[in-house]
């Protein structure tokens, strides 16, 4: 049976094939959450929740931004909810599954070839990630979105819901904190 001429064909959304969307963006969403929370189990759970929320609210995706920006906004909101609510507090106290800062350095691409260079780089990255973990939540999120996820400032503003000027301020302060602590070869600035 042929469709009536006055009926429009069904519009295919990017989420009609959730498997493809998941395979393209899952690692990036997970990496952001892992670096934000530093707990693999919680990051995995929030990553799954991100895609579940996206699937359930796929009809509200208007296409004003990229799918990645939309997914990252969902992830940031879930991260914010996670840190606010009492029901997830027990995750913070679960030291058995917490990721050590030195393990996070493995997720950052490293093109150094010698073992010594990799060790030095790993130690430097661990020190930087320790500093990043001590930033305020907003500064840390902006820093990770910019330098790990490589989002443009306007996309970070869209993801976080903050004005562009506020994003710039948080990024500036985060960079200043990292530079102050690591400017003199890893020695803390006076």
C-alpha cells in the first residue's frame, strides 16, 4: 500500500539508531565523567543515564546544537545532580572503586616513545590532575570540557548553561591555578 500524497514521510531523527549514537559518543562522555568524578563505577552509571535520558527525551532534540553538545549538556546536568543529591553520597565514600589520579593519566593520549619520557609525563599529568581535582566544580568542568573534550567556549556555555563571560572567567581561574602550582617545574608558587 502506498502512502497518501498529503502525508509527509516520517522524519528520521539522529536517535533512530541509538546504537550508532552510543558508539560514536560513549567514550567521550565517559571520559569527561570519569575525569570529573574519578570513580569508574559512578562514571559508567552516569554515562548510561546520559544515553537513557537522551533516548527518552529524543523528541525534544531540536537540532539547535550538535548531538554531542546536547549529550554533554545532559551529562553535565546529571553530574550536577549527582553531586547535589543525598542518594549518591555513598559513592563518594566507596574508596575501593575510586580511581587513583595516576590511573587517569593513561586516558590522555601520549605520543612519547621512551619509557622514561612516559614515566615523566605520567607523573606530570598526575600532578596536574591532582590540581584540577582541587578546583571548584565549575572551574573543573569548564577546564575538562575545554582541554579534554576540546569544546569551543560557546559550546561549553551551551553545555553548562553559563554565560560565555562566566565560562571564560572559570577557565581563566582554572588555568591560573594550574599554572601557579606547576610553573616552576612542579613547585608550588609562593
